């Protein structure tokens, strides 16, 4: 159906065809309804059924349906009985104009139907009795005008002749007036004698020209009066005046004047409308002053002019006559009329040059008052195109967009050119139907969703939203997942629309993933768009710190060696730990929880370095046990701990010393060897002290005699063992492996080969102090 309308509208705009000839038909008035007028198909040379196929219709001004068209046969019939006098009044000829509209293709044909008059009205005198006062001095041949009869018919069917009843005194003569009407005049045949016959009664008959003729009668009573030898005379035989049709009732039209040379009653003049048809004419005259006034409204569109005859009668019965020609001037008192022929209330968007309505305009006024201009609002995408004899088409000016505007209220304004201008407005509501011309649009081109790991399955993690500017099914949006290549199975992770996590997510296994979402409407064809979604996992503190060094099962076997000569800030070891989490959850801090001697060691809170907090002393136990706590910054925080074993040595490493537990077991097994060991250790220390003193003296002597001693085994041994480089546990010239044998009766040193030579550069005292100050500034926990 929509395609047929579009084809019809395009044809209407491109193929306007107007018939060159006017179809004219004629029928008598008062013909019964259903009467056959003509066969339009035959007159137009069209085949049977072609009028129906082309959508023929009859259009008459004002949407009056006086005629009926049978499309299948082409017969034009009367819809109702037509009265010529009602439709046209006195206008002759009586022609009804109508149009034949063919819609496919569009063609307008002008046609006329003329109503011919039938003799259906009889002449009628408005006054059934007339009174004439004729002086007895009237001469034979004197003429006395009589009042005419009215006949609503026209042409030959109106009044054609007057007759009078047979008598020997008068006869009647029928005269033609300037407007084509006939009026009777009474002619005196012989002198009157009032004393012999004071009154004569006659019967006046009016006959029309119909077949058979119709007639009407009136009584004429003639009174014979005394002699009055001067009849009234008007100053003008014809008064021509112009009266606007909007003149108010009782307004003055003109003032007529007649003079009578007689004196007394014979010289007093009384004025009257000669025809006596006061009921038919909207005028009244003052019988004393002769002023004519309006007693009813004038209508230029109904009657454009009047011919009024005025009679002036003196007291003796003599009279004079004049004519007042009244021309009704048109004023702009009729607003234009708009008649809608066809209209389409809904049109599809994106369809250019689409017809919305076909209508005609008319104005019964004349001149500029009847000239019209037609317009619509300037800010609307529509145009008015004139087509045929005040017919217009309303069409779209280009394609419409429903998403921009779905409804238009068009006001068709028709104004005439009169003063003041009158205007008629007709409102047309046009709906723009939707076409699927908009793809769904996401609110964002890319979405980023943050989800904390270890979520519960089925958790709502977010949503994507797309909107479609179309309507109905064209705006219904469905969503689908578009997993990218080389990505995890997104369908197993989330569901689309409202995005739900289908299983628990692990930040350490999958930190982020991306997928596409397609939004498609239900139009035909369907339109779609895509958006990218990135799911970023947030780390949860679900991993405790893990200590890499020292290993938890190896710290006892590998103790840390620290020389007793180490100063404050000496680096003992470094605790290395990692955390499987990220961010703040992986930030680690180190804390010394427990130590054999509190205050001797400290732990660097951020690096895990274990350093001496003060210089070592002989009172410090040779074996130290430190418990270090590693804690992350998660919420809640998780932690781990590790135990460090530190061995304090006097300048040498002791890798083969027995652990505290092993030594305790040995002592428990051999309680008698402890004393021997103490004695041997004391003797060894004393011997070592003596030898050291001797060696020192010898070295000084050799240095004094040689000017400088060569370095060697017998050379000067360095002073206190200080860690001035911060690079290791011991940093003197050589590091030896020393084993103290504790067998009974024996006490000896076993000197091993040096593990690695270390020849540090000579440092000045200021350099040593500077390095010591830097090391002492390190914070400990």
C-alpha cells in the first residue's frame, strides 16, 4: 500500500494533465434524483472500468455532493433534486461548475452542468388589490402605471403579458422595462365622469410564457376624483447611487424629490415604492421627505444591483415616477474558503518530493477582494505548488528525518488582497514514519571495568549501553559478544548486556582481558555497531611474602660470620623476599622481631639489610639468633618470618664450628674435656700475645734499619679489623679458614691457605671516618 501511495504521489507531481475542453451538460431543474446526466467514460473516450482504475471522483465547491459518479459504468447521476431558483436565484444562465479528478495518472477535467428553467411558478401580485385615483379631467389616452406581478421563473417562463377584464373605459398595455421585465400600464379610452361613475373595478391578469401558461390576478379599483391638473414631477428621472454592501441597516441611500405646481392638498406630494415589493427589496422610503434608507443587509455576492421605482402622488391622485439605480459595491466581507480534496497523514522519512495534500481555494468576493495568496510556514521542509485553477498540492521539500522531527503541524494560510485582508487557516498534522536508518550507538567507544580478584561467580561487574534513535522494532537493541583472537574464552568469563563474571577471576593468572560487544537493532536490514570492553582485575592481598634468602631450611647450616671488630652499620646479610601480589599488596617491610641480644643488630625496613647497630664487644655472645618478620602492606597485611644465625669471630671465619646444638651435645657427652679445652685456649692466647709483641718489635727494628720493611708473612699485621669497604663480612688482607681442635692434651692452630687475597687501597683517616659516618646514618628497625 505504501509503494502504491508513493507511485501515486510521484505521478501527481510529474504528470499534471489538464483537459483542454470543458464538459458541458444541461438538464431541466426539478429533475428527480438518480436521473442520468451523461456517461463520462464515453465522453472522455475511456473504456469500461477505466474510471474506477484511475480513481475518478467528482469535486464540487464547498464539498457539496450534487452529483454522483458510478465509476464502474461511467454514469453521472443526480444525487438529489435540484431547484434552479434556490441554487442560482435570478442569475441566468444557471451553471454549476464541478471538476472531475482522475488520480492515476493525475488529470483534472472542468465540467459544467446548466439547469434550465421549467415553468414551475405562477405569476403573483404582491398586492391583491390596487387603488388608482384618476381625476375626471383626465384625457383619453392618459396612461396610468400598474404594479407588476412577480414570477420566480426566468426567460420565457416569466411574465410575458398582462390583460384586463373587458370594459369600455380602459385597456391595458404591456411595456418592456430596461432590465427585461414587463410591466402593465392602464390606458384611459374615454373621458371619466365622476358624477356618472365614481368608481371602476377591473381585474388585471398576468400571464407567463410557459406551456401551458400560468397566470395570476389582482383587482384594480379606480376612483374618479375632482380635477387636479398638475402631476408631481421629479427633479431627476433616474437616480444612480452606489452603496457598499456592508452599509448598516437604516443608513441613508439617497433622497429623491418631486415638485407639484398645485396648491393645497393637490400640491402635497407623498412618496412610495412604486412596485410595492417592500418584502423583496431591502429599501424603505419616507413618504414625506422622500429619503430612501436600508431596511436590510446588502450582499454583493447575492445581488449586485437594484432598480427601484419611486412614485410621487399628490393629494389629487396625480403621480409622477422616477427610477433609483442602486449599485452594490463589493467589500471584503468573505474570507477565502479551503476545500481539501485528498490528504496523506503519514509519510515515510527519507522520501523526497512526497505529496501530502491536494486542496482548492475560493473567495466569492470580486476584484482584489477575490484574489488570493496561499502560503505555509517558512521554517518547514514543505512546499506549496499551484496546479489547476486555484488547486494546490502540498509536497515535501526534500527528504525528512524522523529522528530530527517526528511530527509537523502545518498551517495553510489563505489570504485575499482586499482591505482589510481576510485570512483562512487550515491545520494539517503530518506524521513521519520511521525507516531503519540509524545504527545503535554505544554511550562509549571503549569501556574499562575494574574487578577485584577472587570475586563470587555471577557478580555484576558493569554494563554496556547502546541507544538507537529509530523507533519501534528499529530501535530494539540486542547485544552479542565478539571475543578477539588469542584471548581467553570470554563467553566463559562474562555474559553480555549486564556484564556478569561467570567464575572467580585470579589476578595472578589473568590481569586483564578485552573483548568486543556488538549491538544490533531489529530493523530490516539490521544495523549494528561495536564497542570494546577491557576488564582490568584489581589485586587482592591473597599471597603472603615468600623469603628467598636465607632459605628457611639452610640458615642453620650456613651462619653469617661477623668479625668482632665490626663497627656500627656493618652489613651482616640481606633478607630477600618476594610477594605474588601487586601494588601495595606487594610492598614489603622488614622488622626484627627477636634477637639474642636486643640492640646489637638492626634490619633495614625497606631493603631487608641486616646491619650492626653498635660496635661489637667481647661481652657479646659469639652465637646470635635473629628472627626477622617480613610483612606486606595489604589489607589485612600478610607476613612471613625467617631465622638468621650469626657467628661472631675474632678476625677469622669459622665455617666448621659446630652449631650451638651440636656443641651442647658434645659437651654433654664429654664433660671432662671442657677444662682441658679452656686451659689449652688460655695457653694459646698467651703464646699468641707474646709472639705478637716480639714480632712487632722485630718489625720496627727492621724498618728502622732498612728504611721501609717489605710486606710479607713476617711483616706488620694490620691493626684492628675494620670493615671500611662495606663489601663483605671480613675485609682485612687475608681471610683464613681456622679450626680449633679441642682434643685432650693438644692445642694447635691449623693455618689453611688463604681463600682469596684482598688488597684494599690505603685509606686516609679522613676517608675512613667519612665511610663510617655514612654507614652509621642508615636506619634500622
